[in-house]
C-alpha cells in the first residue's frame, strides 16, 4: 500500500512538472534598429531581432516585433507591448541597435536620432527604464536582453555638444537595477562596447539563439553557456554580464519526452530504494 501510494504521488508530480509552460502567457518585445539615418547603418541588429523574434515564437511567446523604428514607431511599438502585458506570466524584452548612457541612465536610439545637441536627448531617444518599469509593474517574471553596447557614433555627437560635461556620456550601457523577479542580461560588461561580429548575428545574439530555451535548462544555465560561447568567439574580449533577482528557476522549454521519462524512472527507482531501506 505504501509503495503504491508513493508511486501515485510521483506520477502526479511528474505530470505537473512535465507541462509547466502550457498555461503560461508569455509576451515579448523585440526591437532591432539597423537603418540609422544620421550615422552609418549596420545590418546585424536587424538580423539579430528578426532571428530572435522567430526563436521566441518557437518558445511560445506572443511577440511584438519592431524593425528600424523611428521615434514615433518606437513609442507605438512599446505601447502595444505594454498593452499585451496584462495577465502575462513572463515578459521578455530584446533590443539590438544603438544605445547610450547619460548620467547613468540608458537610452534606446531610434533610427531618426541625431543628437546634435544634448537638448535633444529627451525628444530623440527613449529611456530603457520606461520599458523595464512597465514590465515589472505587470508581470512577476521579467527577462531583458540588451545587445545595444555597440560602438555608437551618436555618443560622439552628444559628447561634442555637451563640451565640459561630456564626461557624463558613457560608452556602452550603465548597470541597471532590477526589481524582484527580473533578469537583465547585457552583451558585455556595463560600460564596455560589444562587437558586431562578422557573420549574420552578433556574438551575443548568436549564442542566445543557440542556447536560449535549451530543453530542461533554467535560464541561468542557458546564460552560462551563452557567456562561454561569447568569450570563446571573441577571444576573451567580450564577456556577457547579467543581473538577476529571480526567485526560482525559469525554464523556457521543458525537457522532451524521453528526458522526462528517464527522469521519472530515476525518481521511481529512488522511491523504491527508500521503501526498501525503511522496510
């Protein structure tokens, strides 16, 4: 009787663990800005966003996707994403393109930004915290991936216009704090500049596409693999960095049936061993 009860409990728990993602509502915002109008255009951010949107769709996300957005389109796209956050269990934000930090605040640069004067900063860019704050207000699990640390000519424009105050303009992005239940991953260390790479995707996004949603892995495990891949691809010149306040494992894709069956058999064997021991 005891053995049968234990095996029934194991079967119930296995069923619960096998389908954790089916009832989840997942919403993602993916933005890639390549075709900058006032600085040299780069194709890779658009490729990164296109490929990441496809990957997230495979992982069950409702994806709001924006490519080569000017300021008006950027506002509209973010507004649509925020509208879809209601009732979401997991929210994800991926950005590839030009970003900059001023006085420790990070900004998204739309394709029509010129930043010829520091007075234009608030009118031509969007604070990243606007997106992050909306996510943290609406959902309990928030994942952010920023491939926006590229060498940015807009930074030079802004620094020149600020004269003696140009020291407040930083290359790369500033470290971001996160509310409980959030993870923020940067392509490289805060304040550093990441590489575009020579292939279709940047080193960081290429690694994300390979490892994000590894079956059975928690996302923290995925990011360890991403970090190792980027360090190897860049000969140690770029080291992805993340800041996490997650309170439990976030698994974007459960283990497949064969892995789940093997794990269930392992648990049953352990339970039988326990019964034999106590008998």
